[in-house]
C-alpha cells in the first residue's frame, strides 16, 4: 500500500490494487459517468441530500468524531467533511462531469475509508448525516460497476443463493442437524425445530455461522431449550438475515433478500423474528430493507440478540449459575447502539453475566466504530491495513480498560476487533455475548 500519490491529477492518500476498481474504471466513459450521477441525484435523492450539502458550513466539528481522522494523526483527507468534499461535492459542483480516475478514488473513499457508522452526525451542529451522503456515493459507484471486488462477490452470493457464504440448500439443514446432535449430548431434549409453523419465534442468523461458527448455533439451541421457548428455523432460503448488498448499495438485490426473509417468516406464521448477534443484518431488516420494499415499518417485530438475552434474564427464563470472572469490556456496535439504542440493555446483560465489567471511554452511542462495519471488512484483504491504521484509537480505547475480554455482539465487529487485538498486540480475547452466557447459565437437564 503506497500513500500520497497523484494519479491523473487526482490525489490518492492510499493506492491499493483492487480488480473490482481497476477493471471497472477501465470501462468507464465520461458520458456514462455524467448520466449515472445525474440519474441518481435527480431520480433517487431529493431534498435530504440537497439540504445536507447546502447546509454544511465546513466547520470541521465532525472531524474529531471519526476514527479514521483521529487514528491518522488528524489528516484532513480522512475527516468526514473532507471525504464528502473529495466525492459528492465535486460531483454536484461539476454536474457529473468528472473523470474515471476521480470515480475510482470516490469509490475507494466511500467503501473503505468510511464505515457509515453515523458517529459524525452526532457531532455536526446541524445533524448532517454524512453516512447517508457516502451511501449515495456508493450507489453511484455500484451503478457504474466500480465496487471493491471482495464485497461485490459477496453481493453476488446473496443474489444467487440468498445467503452471504454460498451455502448450498442441502448444507444448511445438514449443519443444523449436526449441531442438534451435538447439543443433545449435553441436554438430551434439545431440538432445533425446522419448518415449525405457528412457533412464537423464527430465529435467523448470518451466513458465516453455518460456514465457520457452527458452535453459535449449538449455543443458541441450548439457550432456547433451557428457556423453554417456542421457536423454529427455516429449512429454505430466507434463513440468512445478512445483506452486504445493502452496503454496496445494490438496493435491488437487498430488496430481494429482505423480501425472501420476511416472506419466510410469514409462511411459517411466527409472531416475531429474533436475530443473532449481528449489527448490519439487524439494520438491513429493521431499517433499510423494509423501506426499499415500500413498507414504513417491518411486517414482524424484529428483536436483536441483545434485547432477546435481556428479556430472558429479566424474566428469569435464563438464570446465571456463576458469574464470569475475567475482566471484560463491551464494544458498542454502531447499528444496534447508535442505530437502535440498545446500549443499556447490553450493559444489563453483561453486568448480569460478568463479575468485573469495565466500560470503555467513551461508550454507548459515543463509542468508536470497530472499523470493520459498513461493509469495510468485506472489502477484503487488500484493505486490511486501511482498517488497522484507521482504528488506532479503538486499540487505545480497549487497552485503557485493562480488560482481558472484549464482548462484541456483532459478527463484523467481532472479526474487526480480532484483527485490531492482533495487530496492536493487546493480549485480549474477543467473545460474543452467547459465548459467555452459554458458559455461565444454569442448564437444568444437562448430563
């Protein structure tokens, strides 16, 4: 990764080889760029974007909210306003008459140097949502065919298989049966009900669970069994609630994936959807997918795992046998904390499970992003160092707690924090809430 180069008159603070951007840029023409930009600005945006762009007074108060800016020694090119100035402002000012090289740079900024974490909007005196502006940049880049290769491949997986990891239709139920067999060795009455119509809950997870983290399905089965809940999982496409197309701004594929998810819940006649520990998937179901489909609200109550565990502990359906002893801290995932306000529920759950909870500073809705969300980690290995160097402040924040375990109730956050812990040699472990809850809960009927 080289830095600080000028290519075709465009400044690149990072120069990274990416076939998705490099090959896509070669196919661009000035005429196509101008047409696509203006089609999106006139046909897919409106007063919201115009108000944001016209209102910004370039005060720079958003800068200190951004982990990229702070971690990069306050380089102004990484500030939120700086990123908008290098992308959307130029497109509007020049009425779409920008070069292919400019669009390549805009795609790199929007997809890999902004996590659309929404923290900057909290510090803007006018409440300008820069995450929305950068999402519009991503939308333009998607329509021009210049999206980072790895995340584009994930969007293709959603389009073909309705799941993130190319999990085949027969592999999904096979994995559930395998995990049910494992769980029954611990509690013989455990089942993972498939296609149970009329259950109270449809439990949905993301593609990496059956592919790489099947133990999370095992833990969920034990939690549901001990709590005595009526639940089911679908055997058909619609089980995966993740949606990287939401972050490439391929809204057409996002809408297809969300429609299948909702229609699966409707077919099973469940009362609500409980989602595993993932932030972006939660956002795609409770906030983005339903709106693209034309629904003001989602057709089922959507409950994130944090709220689910909170209710189980509050009601006494899950009891703690002995608290977890190692000192822990809690990462606040952007999409369920800033986006949904579950930070107090999360702290209740962690405090119930753990004897030594040490909060990060700042915390709750002010916590720093993991630098993996917003699809950034899904842009793949070429951008790993972009993430590592872009989140030194997160490493410092974790280290200051002295905790031995970081609890991250989100898959992308979990993976991103593992990279940070390793890169900065923090000597801590990263766990999901369910990892600890499964370990410390009472398990009546266990053999």
